[in-house]
């Protein structure tokens, strides 16, 4: 049945509900129910049929074709595993130990900011874990060098989500790869697998790339202006007290605090193990799935991403648990770590299940085909990536959630590309990912923004207002990059234009801040 303009009702209703209620699950759930009722409205018992359709979609996430679903279900298990790894690293004192080690090694203000930035890139497995851990680790040595808490919160926030969104071995990577995989299958795209598509998208994520680069440029060239300069001047004129607990986050739960004295290896070894083991299993499962002579490229093209992430995560978890027992965690503390780790990932898992479900419903309604028709008539295809970047940014800003934006916008973007020009599918997906991070960085209700300010010990509104100008500058660079990508089809053209604008902005800021200092 052709629903025409009515096919927009479920996703728009979900979007409107999220903006009004700030409740992602409720909003997605209403969108799913309304969409399912529309799909089955021609049936005699359409309400029952709609509920059965939703139940079938959800059931297929765990059990399909007479066996365990080794794609979606394995991704959920990987997320739970990541949560437990992060929890045990905190409990064993690995994060605190690294912070104390860095306190002795970092000698300059620029070095302290660089160290925090590099930590944000290193701890890429999850943005929540990243935001709290890097803030906790960095506060002692950034306080010593009189770096404002607002500046630290900016460094933490502007490396956490950007590195997670372009790393395949992370909770974000697993989530996005799974959604992309479903989009590719639904549109019959076979020239690349989900992991390969994700890796190809990474250099198109102009916002993530230039947000990270700007963090280091700001630190190196001292590009502090507006409210950020005010906070930095205050910090330089009056020393900030180092937290007596060496980085415990104000108001954090007991489950999130270190319970024993750990070592730097308690942080390093689980992360190194996760990377090495996951890459090994990606190659191993890829070789098994390759027909004929296997090469490194063919291995990654045919790899089982979900299984590799899960196996790598389980091995990393084993190492983390062994370290926890070496540090003599009690069985009660061990149970607390498991429970806290699982609890930390449940919100993400719930959103993921709802996102998978609404993808199926939107596909059944033909929402993408209808939007594609409008695009063909009124919008030049070259504008599409930049337009989707802005739409995703507005949605993430209004809702405070990147993941909810991914769940609603990625399927729609995929449908539009498939119905207009399939070669645009990766650029439009990249634009949605980039716009979601942009909106998230600007939003005062974003969970990662809140966690970054909490981990850094900054007042939340101070962090929002000081980060906003930098996020807007990177947003302008990203729009230019997506316009170049949309009209030329060249990733290099987008990166080149973005790089030129980035350099110009840095030069202008250097002149401006130098003038203010003089």
C-alpha cells in the first residue's frame, strides 16, 4: 500500500515526541506502534496484526531461522561485556593509577591538555566510560597546571564521542555497524559489507575529524576566547584545589568508585587486549568466510563483525577479571562490578532494540521512497549530505541523544539515497553521524555533555557555553566539507576544503587571541 505523505507520520511523531518529552524510548515506541498500525490497517484484525508484527521483529533480534541471531544478539552481548570491562577498570583503580602516574610526568599546561586529549582518543571503547574516566584521570594534573575545569570538560567532550563514532571497536561502532548492515541489506547493497562501509564512512565524518584536531590546535596555540578565556584567566589567577580523593567524581555512586589501589596496567591491558583480540578474530572469521585464496582485504570484507567484537570483548573481560582478582576484590565487590557494568549499558541496549524495530517499520511504510521523490523534485542531490547534517544536528540538539538520532535518521537517509542515487548512501549516512555528534556537543541536555562536565568537575552550564563556539566553528567546516562531497562525490575534496577552512579559522583565532592578550 502506498502511504504517500502519511508515511512521514511515524518518524515525525517520534521526533516531535522526543523534543517535547525528552524520552527517547517512549517516543520511538509510539512511532513504532503508529507505524505498525498503518502498515496493517487493511487487515481485518489490524490491531492484533500490528502487535504481532512488532513482536516478530523484536523476537528476530534474539532468535531467527531456528537459531540464535548471531548479528543483533551478539552486538547486545558485546555492549554488556564492554560495560563490565569499564566497571572493573574503575573498581580496580586502573583509571586513578594512570592519573597519579601522569601527575608526575606532565610538566606544562600544553602537555596537560595534550595528555587529556590523547587519553580521550586512547579510551575509545565507550563514550560514557571515556567521559568519566578521562575527566577523573586528568583533573589532578590539569589542576596543578591551572587549567580551568571548563577547558578540561571541552577537551574530554570533544574527543569522546568523535573518536567513538569513527572507531569500529567501540560500543558506538558496534551499534552503528549493525544499523548500517540492516540498511545495506534492505536496499540490496552488496558491494561492501557493514564493517567495510563503516570504515569507508569514517573519513567522511568531517565533524568528528576536525573537532578532534581543533582540541589540539586550541591547546597548542592557546586559542581561548569568549567565556573560555574568562575561565582560563580565572584558573591562572587562583589555583584550583585537587580533589582529596584524587579524581572521584562529585555525586558518583559507590559502584563507580575505585575500591582498591590499582596500577596503570589495570587500565592499559584490558584495552590493548580488546583491540588485539578483536582484530585477530576479524581476520580469523574473515578467512573462514572467504572462498578461495584469502588475503587481508578479503578477510576484512568477509569478517563476522558481531562475533569478532563479542569474542574480543569476552577475552578482554577475562583479563579484566583476572586483574580484579589479583587486586583482591571481594566477591561482593565483584558482583557490584558486574551489576554496575550491566546497568550502565541497559539504556543503550533498549534504544538499540527500539531503533532496529522502527527501521523495519519505516522500511515497510516506504518513508524513504516518498522523501526521495520530494528530493528529486525540489532539492539538488549535491545539497543532500549538508542538509542531512543540519537536520541530524537539530534533532540531536533538541533531544540530547546521538543514539536516538542515529536510530531515526540513518534509515531515512538510507532510503532517500537508495531511491535517488545509491552511490550517495555512504555520504548521507556519514552526514547523519556527523550531524548527530554536532548537535550532541551543542545540547545542554546531552548525556555525554553532562557526563563530561561531571567527570571534569565543571559546572554543567559553564561547559555548555564554553564549548558551543568551538562546536559551531567545526559545524561550519563540516557543512563546507559536505557541500564539496555532495557536489563532487570526492572525499578528498571534502577533506581538502575542510582543511583549508580549518587552517583559516586557526589563523584568525590566533590573531584574535593574540590581540586580546596584547
